[in-house]
C-alpha cells in the first residue's frame, strides 16, 4: 500500500505532466494541411504556329492543400479521332502525362472549332486525390488553297479582289487583314482591295483571328506584268499540260523553247531551254508548286507546275 506521501508525489507529477502538455499544445498546435485542391485555369485557345517554341498545357496550374509531394496524371475525356478508327490519347499529344506542366508534342486538332477536354488528377502523399479539367483547341491556318490566283496583266492595269468571305482556318471571325507587300495596294489593311503593281510581284494577306493568332490566306496572289515583246500565247490549252514530271507543249518546228520556273513569292528558281515538245525540270520536292512560263518566238504561256 502506498503512503499518503507517495500519493501526493504521484498527483504532483501528473499535474506537472499535464501542464507541460498544455504548454506544448499552445506553442505547437496540430498542423492541418487543408483539403487538396487543383485549379488549372480557364479554357484556352493556342496558336498552332507557336507549337515549335513549346506550348504548355497548364501554365497557370495551382495545387493547394493536401500533403506534398504530389503525383500528376493527365488524360482526355474522349480519345481524339484524327482519322476514321484511328485515335490519339493524352500520351500521344503530351511529352509527359505525369508532369505538372506538360508540353504539347504537336498541333493535333484538324478543325479549329473543336475543343478537347484534358483532365488532371493530382494525388498527394497520403493518397488523397483531386481533379480539374480544361478545354483546349488550336487555331490553325491551312497551308495553301487548291488553285493559286495568277493574273497576267499589262503594266498600268488594275485588279480588284474581295477575300472577306474567304475562310482559310483560324477561329472566326477575322479581326484584321494586312497585305504584304503594301506597295501597289490601294488599301493594304482591308479584305477588299485594288491591285495595281508596277512589276511582276507576289502578294499575300496575313490575317488575325478572334483569338489573336495570325496566318496567311493560302498561297496568295501572283501578278505577272507583260513586257513589250510578250503577247498572249496562241497555244491551245489541250496542247500545253503537265503529265507526271513533264510539261508538254506545241513545238512542231523544233524551235528553241525557253522555260522559267518561279516560286509563289515570284522568285526565279530555275531556267531551261529545249528544242523538243516537252521539258522536265527535275524538281525533287514532292508537292511543291511553281509557276512555269514558256516562251516560243515571243509567244508566252503560263501554267502551274506541281512536283509529282
């Protein structure tokens, strides 16, 4: 049996222990990390032209609460069907689906009006999870139009064009137009313009869409100014044509035929001469488009040449 003295000592010790526990709770209260929360940011339209510089999916990502470190996992709500029965997943579009700020591998949406939902799941060190999503689309301009606009005019002639109803991609509506170069254009910041070039020249129009992304209206417009010695060719259309890599034309007397090839900016790329009724320039850039000018005894004809 304990004596009264021992009981008093034990009670005093308990009081001291409780006092120090109370002091510890006051000075070092329990830490509450709060609920795990994930916020990616607003839906975003990216410019496809910036993809080579690196476009981050979640540059404004915010993760709060929970217990670090965090683990990240990106997915998409539905696989993207880029061709019939062919799908792409988040791992096909992003360089790292376990990164907080992954980079797009390439521009992947064919139709700029399509939104794709990316979902981010974050897991903290205690196994708690939180998710958020963001809708993404890319503003893409088409590289070219099927038929380049080529005009062969006399010096001093004017040509009117209205491209206000033309659609070459981007996020409609277009907010600005800018013709390049500006010389020879009566209103270079308008979709409705008169052209009066002083020399053979290539024009293109840079447009800005509603998302602030820029692009060009196809391959542009090419004007060829007739010289004093050149006249319209009398060669019939069915005797001037391209077949595979050859250009065929009428040359029954086997005279010298001079042939020049220009790119769509108006730059002379290649010249040749033949006495035959066909010519092969020997280009190897499959799909490249050139303007071919053929001269036979001061007779000139112009056709488009596509490298097969």
